[in-house]
C-alpha cells in the first residue's frame, strides 16, 4: 500500500545491561530481511535520510518511514518494531474492512476435520484408554524389577536374618574380636617393647638428629653471612675492581698524601723523606707523523697534594728519529696548568739520524699561588746510543702563578717541524719518574 505520509519512530537506545548507546550506528531493515528500509527526514517524505543513522550523545534516535514492521540492528542486538501511521494519513474504506469466514467455510472445515482417521494424533479416545488399563491389570508382572509385598516378606525375614548372622562362627572374617585381640596383643607390654627398641621408627628422623644435622652443616659450611661483610669480626668486601675498599683497610682518610701505617691508620707522609709519584699517560707517547704539539709525559697533582715549600723533581728519557730525506727540528715545552713556563730552541736532527736525550728538572712551590720551574734538556750527537761528544744542552728556568688548591698537571711536550711517517719524538714512560722531595 502506498502511504502519503511517513510515520515517526523515536527511541532511547540501551545496551543489554542498560547503558546508553551514545553515538551508535543503527540500521533499519524490512522485517525478516536484510534489505535496508527507506528512511525520511520528515513525515512529508520530501527528503530521504541516512540508513544506517547514528544516535546522539544521549543515546536518542529517530527516523520517519512508511508504516509497517521493521528490524532495528545495532551491534549485537536486533529489535523488531512497528512504525505507526502518521496522524495526517487519510483512512480509506478498505483499511476498515476485515475479511472473515462465511458459515459455509466453517461447516466445510469442521467436516474435513471429523473425516480424518486420527484427527488428534498423540491422544487416546476413551475406548483406547480403557483397553490399555485392562491390559496392564491383566499382565503377569506389570512392574518387572519390583517386588510385591508378599514377595518381599518371603525374600527377607528380618528377625531370622539377624539371628542367622549372629549364629555364624565368623560373621566378620578379617576382623578380630576384643578377646582375640587381647590374646594376640598385650597393650602394656607391646608399648614397652616398642619403646625399648633402639630405633623403633627407622625411616623417620628425630628432632635431635635434625638439630645436629643443622649444627654440623653450619659448622662446616664454606660461606659467610651477608651481614658480616665489612663488619667487625667478619670479612672485607670487594669493590667493582675486586679490590678491598680503602676505608676497610684502616681508619682515617685515604688520599694521595697519606699512607697506611703499621697501626692501620691512614697517616700523613712523614717529613724528611722523598716520595715517588707515578706519571700520568702511557709509555712511548709523543709526536709521530704530525706537526701538532703532543704530550711526551705528564704528571698529575690532586687538589691539595702540593704544599708551599714542596720541591718536585721530574725526569724522562727521549728518542728523536728522522728518515724524511731532510732535516727536521723539535721544540720542547714545559707547562704547569694552563701556563707554558719553558720553551726550548729548535733541536735539529739530520736525515737518517737518531738522537737520544733526557729532559729533567724540578718544580718548586713558593706559595699557594707561586711556583718556579727549572729544566735541563740534553741530547747526544746522532748515534745509536753510545757516549759521544758534540751534543746539545739547553737549560731554562721560569716563574708561574698557578693555584695549588686546584688539580694541576705538569706537562712536557714536543712539536715537530714536519708531519711525516719518518719523523717522530717519543718519551719512554718506563724511564719517567716524579719524586717529591721533603719540604
């Protein structure tokens, strides 16, 4: 039937457990099909609407459609609905007429039903029910598997059965009567005999045996308790380098100017004796194939390691080699902190020559911010290492004002005139030394 107007359907959509279905898509199908219905934006049907449509933020949804039956599908839920006529929809006479059966239709239907051989299959007529009851009552054993009262009485004689059971010589074979048990087991003597056995329960361990086993285990175990690590009477711990930490070696404050004395105290260095200090850096370092200034050997002083009146003596051995096919020159410098204190005149080495020498001197600490540095640079003539004359000797001395309260470095450097694989000047770290003389 064609409708002039669309009916309105509106609903607040809820999930199965009552939650609002906000901003949820809803599809409208013709009832019992997968065919999307035609929806409209108003009852005039002038403008089609989207199908599926979406509920609003409050879970409300509405649409217009021709009156009829539809299925709403939203997620896992399907809801059958009916869209009713719009109030403005005209009503025709056909809409008010309902088709009914005539008297002849009813008479024919009753006659056809009565003519069936069994119009009510599964049901019994009164005659059929009476016949089945008579057959049951006349059966020889209408309830097989069950006993009648007479059968039960003859099968079981309660009083006689009990008397017969009691009169049996051994009504409970495998069990002992009190008299039989007393004859076999004398309780008092049995318990005494059990207790007298050296080990009455050989597969069990006594409490004393467990305690002794624990004592023996602890006494012979090769482990130490964690709480005894670094504690009095315990054992020393090891640091990340697998060494005993200095604070566990003795009392006091370990530093570059203290030592561990015989009383296991970190004590200040005694006056009147020289102290050998290690050089910084690696052995055999210097300049090779570069015209950039390079460190030959360096000595580091920690903050506070130097004091006014200290004299620090240093020395290192040197080798210059030249196979560049031409002469090369070397300039040596002595630096304290950021200050270049001494610089040598160029030392010339001819092609094919090797010159060996020494660089030694001393650093005198005048005050906390005043120092003097003296050095002697000596090279023999080109030779393979024997004593020879014709060498070079350079002596220098200068003042500097570095703060000994901060960390300082005494740096001995060299700068070659050319960058060549055949030109190099190296110090021999194994022959380098720094000695702090007594104040």
